């Protein structure tokens, strides 16, 4: 299971304490998704390993700088923690076009946040208005007409996976003004896989994922995020994509998990079986530890 809540909240759950406590038997070895998260859970769960998320970069299109459109992109569940209100402030301060995408969950606080956010939005695309367009026509029929319109702040709702990737690819940059300690932030590597740099606040796992001034900008306040917009063109899209391929590929993630399993099982299995613990079915006559991503 993957946990994204604050550790203090998770620790109140009796079932979680029973299965993930460092004292549980058989021992549960929790795998953190960032060094930041590992530090948060230190002493609360048995976590010694970190394995970053990975994606298949081949599924993410990359657009050359010359063919990109002139807009900033913000995507994620619409909530105060994700900071879409800050993204709008940055866009207005820099005179940039901003595309905001994401769902509004059925929570009172999220609905209230969206109602307040709408006051700063120039155009709200109706749900499903553009969902029927095929991927091959999507950029010409949807992306380009919207970003070339006279509307500055546009909310396009929740996107399909394929349409989301195209919005990432055509953007000048993705804004990530996160307002809490995000343990990873999958949208950051999705954006970089498309060759699109990320401008982010230095919170949570952000400095582990984004290379400052190489694949984006990691800054301490919204003012500095706005200041970074004028430097977007100094970032090489190819470097962004290579960073994901080298560090956050699905192959790299699988290899790292395999190494975690190998290290843990080597402490419990007879030595003669150590060379065969991967890729073969091995009869295990005793309880072995579970491995749980945190």
C-alpha cells in the first residue's frame, strides 16, 4: 500500500499499527517513495529502503521548443494543498496563459476552494466537451484553439491519461506550487518526461526529483516561482527527459524493488536458495517478511 497522509494521522489507525509497526511479526519492511517520506516515517514503521516511482517514458510525447505553445500548465486535484490559487497568481503576475486541469472531489473544503478559485478563472470548459477528440487530432482541435484564445486563465477539468500527456508536452513549463510536504509528486516526472521543465516550491520530495536550473527550478516562495518563468527557455527539454529516463523509469523502479527483495530475503532464506529467489518458485517452510511501499 502507498500512504500519502501525514504519519501522525496514519499512526492512529489500529490496523495500520498492527501490520506496519516496526515490532510486527513477521516483520513488515516498508519501502518509502522518497528520502523525505522515509524521514517522516522513521521510528514509526520499519523503513530502510527508498524506491522512487517510475514511468514508461516512451508513453510520453516530447515536443521540440519551436513547436511548443505559449502557456503554463497546472494539474492535480483541486485543493488548497495543491496550490492552484498560487499558480493563478503566478500566471497573472507574469502575464502568462495558464491551463488548470484536475478534478474536484466531493469534499466540502475542496468544493469551497473551487468556488473561490472560479472567481479568478476566465474560461471553464464544460465536462466532456473535448473528450471525444482522438489523440491524433487533439492538439489541433483542442489545445491550440484554447491556448491561442483571448482567455488567460482556463480550467479544462479532469483529463484522460492520453490527453494529459499532450497538455504536458505542449506547455512551456509545469507549475508545482505545492502547499504541503508531498512525498513524491508524480506530475513532476510526467512533465519532465515530455521535456517540459517544472517550476516548484521547495517542499516535500521536490528537491530529490527536480534538478534546480537543469530540469526546472526549485524555489522557496511564489515570488521566486514567478521570477523563474522568464528563465524557462534556459532549460534543455532533452535534459529533462534524460533525467527521467536515468532516474525515474519503470525499469529502474522494478530493478530497485528487486534489489530490495533480494536484500531482505537474503536475511531469511537459506544461503543455498539466495541465487534463486528471483524468477523461480521456491518452497518457503516458514513465514517471511512482507514488503510494503509506504
